C-alpha cells in the first residue's frame, strides 16, 4: 500500500508539476448510507480471512494517514459515511464553479463523469479529455454515462443492471432509453429495443 501510494505520488509530482499546496488526498469515509439503503448488496465484499494480511493492510493505511503531510501534500480529507468519489465530485464542482480547473488523478472509471468540470489523469492512460471519455464510453454527452452504467450494471459494486443488457446492448439501446425518459430528443429507432428489453428497462 505504502509503496504504491509513493509511486503514484512521485508520478503526479513529475508529470503534473504541482506545488505542495495544490495536492489533496481524499479517503473513503465508509460506505454510502443512502446507497446501501436503496441497495443493501451495494459494494458487498467478502471479508478478508487472513487476519495477518488484514492487520498489515490497516497498519499501512495508518502509516500513510500519520505521515502523509511529509510526502509533499497539502492535506487529506475524509468524512464519515461519505465515499471518496462523492467528496471528490463535490470538490471538483465547487472548484470549477470558482473558475478553477481541478485535476482528478484516478483509475476509477466512475469518476469519468467529472470530465466536464475537471481534468482526468489516469495512471495508465495519462490525460483523458472530455472527448476521450465520450469515445471510451460511446456516449454523446457526459450526463449520459450514469444511465449507461445503470443499464450495464457494475459487478464490482454489486449493482445488477437491467437483466439481459450487457455492455454492448446498453450502448445500442441508450438512445431509445434517453428519448423514452425525456432526457434527449435525439433520433432513436424504437425497433432497436425489442419488447422483452423494453419490459426489462
């Protein structure tokens, strides 16, 4: 954990040439209560069975928390019951509203939804522009990504999605769904969604 964190921090400092006061680390403050209330299976994980492995993991997180200011970072933020994604989103929109361009360093595709208000840096793909994100997800607007993900589902977060619709089918029926729900006026061929798919949606 510590090695990976320092490796990423070194990459950020070299690639982005940021000053200490410009860097924040955002931590998960626990599972989202309002999401768990809607879907109890949300982000359900099997507990670690190796006690030593779990202890080592926690001790490394503790070491990072205690020493993070020595790594050339302004500070760290964590709110109880608030996931890091939500805190990052709130910060990005607040900074953007103030005329700043926040940079979000992440490999989490859920945060691609912020590419209309923030610059996304992926540790593998490096910078992702809004156009890159749109092409990656096969959508015409950033606001379409949440609905696309809802159709697909997300195994890692234990979100089931719509039965019978996978990644390919979700992209195909998305225009129809957008028009049906009044989100977009774009042309959508109703034949693209078979009766069974419409019923499932």
